[in-house]
């Protein structure tokens, strides 16, 4: 028997019991006779004591090193007065060791696992199995498990059926680059790894399953960043005979319920605001705004439409807008601060970032003040509720650039001033997204995906004014992060074909890529809708981590490499040939 108890179980009620524990040597302290070892397993810690009176047992205790794996047997006793450790479950007792067995030794570690010291990510990824021994990482993985379990229990309790969908499917390019899987049996043909189960879950609704969910693995061959990985986890769900309010309510209930149970220290608001895409962009310059702080925009276009400042009046004449954002206390910003924020605006296509401030000593000042009339300054000041010590930033361009660039400045200002409380969870729904967006080459693509249904009143605009068409789509936002996105789906084969035509997917191309969907819709497809959560991103926010790699057991690094296993790697030539693949060096 390796253990009678886990390392978090023993209490003063067990005093005098003979017990057996197994685990890792977390820390060892030699007090000039008595040797104290903090023994660790997944569950917690127990202090075990090696006494000189035990002879050979004590000699083994002397040679123990960090992360040795040992088994001990001994007697539980109360700790002496004054050395109780209230920070651990077993802090009132210790075990006097009578027998010890070294189950495995440990060579010198590449980094310490008993302290939360900064360790280079490359080293952590190479020795991930050691990194996962650290308290922080173990707690993250356990939190992830609890969130998965809460999610699965919630949906099962609400009459959803969990259905596993295939990992090798047909390639239907519609978004990110897909991973290809060559077929050995069918030379020259490929499967792909799914970007999501989107089409499959809609087909399950056609199959009358009514309420589906899945903890789904998804794959995208795209450049990495803090909240992206080549393989990731979605909570995927779909419902039949629903409107968007039905889908939004059940998902809001599960995420807020999970927050209350698993992150009770987070401050949440019971009433979750709902903004249209246009409102979110107009007020915050983002379709996933962080509403933990204000920094709302004012549209001052009408006030400055006839201004001598040609940057403002010219933008309005060309059909654009002028947006203003007040920063309370921003008059203390230095020229260097403002230049840095100007660069942020330019990175988001703005031509510049105008500003003025209300200084206690000098009144309203700034480079643009000399071009503005007193009435214009007064009108702007009233529009933003300007007070002494405030700073006002302006962007002037077409609506999209003016909003997005000022939105990026908004985020940078909030970060600089530390306006966001990390313990505040501010949820928000954003609805009524544009169905289509234009690419730089003039082509059109679906903003979310081509299966989103349209708002009924916009359907007549589909062929002639597609950029005005709105999708019946909804995103759930938390602290400036999109944590879930979904829509009511198209269930009409005619409407689906019309959407494909707008996207330039017609005739044989539509049949080749999506013929299975259009055909399925002809066999009595019900109205349906659903949503998918970025589960890794949600865990990241619950764990207060900076990126999703910190909440995944075995992530890839920022270059999509597995440093622990050494993947991707070359394969034997015979195996590559058998898969009907020929490798060509294109460099």
C-alpha cells in the first residue's frame, strides 16, 4: 500500500494513527537533528519528521533532495504550540516517520518548482511536466477542470445532449487556414482538422436533436498570440426552435453562475447590458468594449462641421465623423505620453490624434485651439462635460477608422491610468453585427461565418446593398474579451444560396464546398441557433493569467512548436511516401 491518506487529509482527529503517505519532497529543513520534510501530492502538503532516534530512517532523511519521490509510514502527532501552520489543511499535525522508502530520485532541476520565480517560457515549455508541479500551474489546471465540470453538469441538467463530432472532416475553406490530413487510401485527397463543429452542429439540428453541446477540440493554422493556439477548446452548443434571447439567456446564466461558484471574489453586475454593434463602436470604438471604466466617446461632427480646422471639416465633408474622448485628469499627460498615444492611433489607420486640455494655469490649450472658434470650443466642452484638469482626444476620419483608432487609444489610456479593476467582471452582450465586411482587395467576406441568419428587415438589401445587411448574431464580452460568439442560423436553402452568391461562392464552387448543407436544409430544417465559447480564454480570465498558455496543460509556444515532445518533426521517408505526400523545399 502506497498510501492510506492523501497529503491534505490528516487533522488532529487522526492523532496517534499509523499512516502511510507517498509524494514528492517539496522542501527539506535540517534543524541539527530533527529533519522536517514538506511532503507534497496533488491534494496538498503534510509535514513529516525524521528523528535521530530512528537510526536508518533518519539517515535516509539526511540524503533526501528536492523532488525525490518517497513513501513514508509513521504516527500522526499534534504540532507543538507556536508552530501551527494555518496556511495548509494539515497545519496542526505532523507525521513522525517510522519507515521510509525512496521510490525515485530526482536529478538537479532545470528550475525550482517550490517557488513562483520568473522562469523563461522556452524552458517552461520544454519541461512542462515540471512546470505543472508548481502551485500556480496546478491550481490553473484544477480550475479549468472545475469550469469544464460545471459547464458539462449545467447543460446536462438543462436537457442538452453531448455529441462528439469528427476530428477529420471535409475541407470547406471559410475562415482561418486549415490543417490538412493526407489520405493514404485515397491518393491526392485530404481531410482537414475542424476549425469548429459549426456545420456538424447545424446538421444535428436538422437531425432533430434539439439541444446539443460538446466540449470540442478545434484547430486553426494561424499566427499565434496571447489568446490563440493552433489547437484549442470550445464549448459548442446549438438549440432548435429558439430566438436569440433564448440562446443568450441560457449562456448568460451558466457563465454568471460559474463565476459565482468558482470565482466568488469577482464583482459582477446582475444586469448585463446589451449594445448593438453600432452602439458599441460609436461609444467605445470596439465591438468587444471593456466597460469597467467610462471613457465614452462623443460625436462632435455637427459642432465642427464648418470649422477652420480643415482636418475636422474636411473629414466631415468627405462623409466622415469627428469623435472626441475626455480623459479626466489627463492634463497631466506629458508630450511623450501624447506622442505614444498618437502612434497607437496611427497603427489603427488614423492620420493623427488631435487634442486639447483644460489647464488650471493656462485654461484651454493645445495645438488645435487656435483653429477652433469660441463657440466650437464651448460646444465640444459641453459635449464631453469638460472640467479643469481634463484632456480631450479627437479622431477625424471615416466612421470605422475614427471609432477604431480612438478605441485603441481608449484601451491604452485605461492601461496607463490603471482604470480597470481586475476583480471586476463586467459582462456585456453585443448584437446585430454587420453580416459582411470588405477586404482590402475589394472582395467581401462574412464577418462571423456564412451561416448566420439575417435580420428579417435587412433581407431585401442582400443583393443590392449587402454592406448594410446585419446578421442576427451576438457576442458575449467580458472585460474587453470576446468569450463567446454565436448567431441564429440560416435554415432556408434559398437564403443560404443567396448569401453564398454575395460571397462569390456560386455554382459548382458552392456545391463542392457546401452542397451538403444546402441539401440538408431541403429536408425540413428547423429554425435554430447557438453559440461557441472560447473556453481557454474564459479560464484565462477566471485565473487572472496574461495568456491562454498558462491555463492549458500542454500548449504550443508562440511559434506553434511543442518544445517538450519536439514537434513538428521530420517523419521517416517511407511513412511520408505511404501517405502519398511528396515534400518539396520551396526556399
